[in-house]
C-alpha cells in the first residue's frame, strides 16, 4: 500500500543517491579538468587512440571506460562531462559503460549467486565491446 | 606546467561537477520516489507477467520471471537477493540460476542507468534497446549451445 512513508522512503533514497553521486562526480570532474590542462591527458589520448578509434572515440575517452569499469557509472559520467564529446560518442560510451561498470563490486554480488567471476567479467567486457562496435556502426 | 592558474582550473572543475550533479539530481529524485511507489503498489506481479515471455525465450523456468523483473528494474543487488531466496526454496534449476544471473549481471537497473546518461547527452531509447537486445541474444545463445550439465558436473560432484 502506498502511504506517506512510501514517499518519505523514496525521498530519502533520492537524497542518498544524489549524495553518493556528488562524492564521485565532482572530484572526478575536477581531476579530469586539471589533467586537461596538463600534457597527461594528451599522452593518454595518444596511447589509446588506435583502440578507441574502433569505437569512433577519441583516445582520451579511455579514461571514461576505465573509471566506469573500475568505479561506477557516476565516475564515468563525471569524466564524460569534463571531456568534449559528440552526442554519438556519448551514446557509444553510455552503451559500453552500461554493460561493464562497477565490475569489482558487482562481480562480488554476482558470484554470491554462484556464477564464476571470470565468466561474468569476461561476458560483460565482451558485451561492452560488441555493443560499442554496433552503436558506432549503426549511428 | 599549467596554461592557466590552478585556482581557475579547480573552479572550472567544481562548477562543471556541480552542474552535472544538479542535472542528474532532477532525474534521480522523482525516479526514486516513483520506484518506491511502484514497489508498494505491488506492480511487481504485473512486471513478472511482462518478463515471462523473456524467460520462455531464454529457455528457463517460470519462477525466474520475478527475479528477472526485480533485477531489471531495481538493480543487481535486489535481483540477486531474490535469486538467492528462490534458489534456496528450490524454485530455480541450475540452468535458470546461471542464465538469470548472467543476464542480470550485464543488464540491470535499466531505468536508473538509462536516465543517468540522458542528461549527459546519450540517446536513451537506443541505450535501453541495445542493452536489452544484446544481453538477451547472447544469453539465449549460451542457453542454446552451452552444456549446463557438464558445467554443473565440473563444479559439484556430490549430486
């Protein structure tokens, strides 16, 4: 049954999520912004551009994939916002990150159900690559 | 080392970060309230009716429909919780257990995850569509071509 408590719980969860999200997005946005003013980001871009080209992405977008994969979607969003990307590139990154994010924590949750960690991580990375390639081709 | 002063750069970063959070907060807040209302209105029975064709197509048993629906809407942790309960009650066979877990590991919390990327500039429908379709196709292929009895024998010997 829907009561005032339902709304209160939703409001509380909303605030919690926004708080967690701020703690991740703001520092990452700041760090990437600082890196943008140093040669570091250019170096990353140079190293990763051959691989990222397969997905129609600039080399520095590798940062988004690494942050999203290891930390979570919020971290990836912080990095996306601080880079200059087209709508298509953001959609490609969104698809890839949706398949493979927060892998350390979520794999731990999945293995509790009894599926092998290697299988889960391999499967998710595969989907991220396949999804990224498809979106880049069709858009 | 820097082309402008560090203070200016940090200010730019803080402003950008704050406005990103604000844009997302506008979506997250109503969404969380909506999800709680949906839960208390027991919309889940309805949802598992929608996921039933999915379970059929994946070749898994019907009692997997509820964990699948919960995981897809509310997220991996909730889905896993329900899977563990169902497994303990013996409602799900090994094949269903593995396939539902795989599917949810790749595709979960689809409403929240999709809406998070929309204010950033992604195409939400495309994101949602490709996530569901790709996860479904690959899980279906595994369901068809992987020998689950062999997998099970490799992991547990006592049964």
